[in-house]
């Protein structure tokens, strides 16, 4: 089976700072892959390279066996959904307009009434009632904003969804709600998911497979069921939050 996303020896530096030092990663269609690692290890840069927002210095990134830089750029991006860290909603437009942003401006260019109807349905799917649709993001709690961001990510029923720290800034109960929604929606849509996080509760709730990145390289990858028995000392230290080990804590 051709991987949905494949990174081959991907390297990226910013000046003298080497962020990605040869990342090799394969994500199968319909798989939920979670990439773990500490701050500054290259998780976000890897995601942005897949999207084409950052061009790697070396290596290759393939989506369904084709380079992510080939073909029509708009058509390529239309295949993706994204839940940004902090939701990243547009403050100046209503909730439903946030959710329907791509539906009205992208390839589909749906009429306002149709786009609103789809937006309200997606809001329902993430547990928000229709009366929320005409509110503005500033009128919502952090948890509600995250749900709106999730509704926007799935509005066009993308083939691939990226989740950037989906539970950052949320209390444990709301984090659990978001984790369950992410898992349900990815399964329901049949999308391939790539999540970056350092929240181990999210990892266990969302992942089919896990990859750990450290110092710009993938240290370990495997099924979520094998995570706790991984022999890799970097993985063991990270998932148990130990201060001592091969990962040096910044003091």
C-alpha cells in the first residue's frame, strides 16, 4: 500500500540551527499518527514541510506517492484540514463564517446559505448548538473555540487532517472531550491524521501509531500499544517525564 504521507531523509536548517537532520516517516491511509517530542525538536517544522509552507533543504516528501510540490497548489491544499494550536479563529467574523471559510472561498465557493447550513451541521457534530453560529470567537470559552476550530478543520471533509497541540490551554476535562472528538471524527471521516503534541493523555487517546522526534531525527516509531515497552531510552524518559536520562533538561 502506498503511504498517504512519506518523508524521506528530510533536512531543514535555519542558519546555523539544524532543526531536521534526516527525518524518515511513513503514515498509511486512514492512520492516526501522533508525533511526540519536546519543545524545539522539530515537530512543527516537520508538519509545515509536509504542507509545503516550509521547503526542506534536502530529502523528499510524498503524498500518495507524489511530491508535495507537484501539481496545482490550491488542489493540493484542498485535501487538508488543520486544527491550529489555540484554534486561530478569525476575530472579525462570526463562528459559522469561521467554520465555512474554505467552503465559501476555496474551490467549492458555495452560496452563503449552503455554507451556513454545512457549518451549523459541523458545529452540531462537535457538540455546539446552532445558536453559537452567530456569535463571535471572543464570546466563546477556550474549549468552545477549540471545538469551532475542529469544526472548521472537518468542514470540507478533508482526506488528511493535521492537529497542532489540540489540547493546549484546556483543563483536563475539556482536553478529554477534545481528544474523544478528534478520535471520533478521524474515524468517521476516514481521514489520515497527523498530530503533534507533548501531551501523553492525547497521545494515548488519539494515536494508532506514535513517532518520537528528538534532535531532528525520528528516534522510534511503532503502534501505540508498544509505546510503554519501547526499549528506546529517549522514549522511556519522555513518556514518563523523568528529569534524568539522555534528554537534557533545559535549566
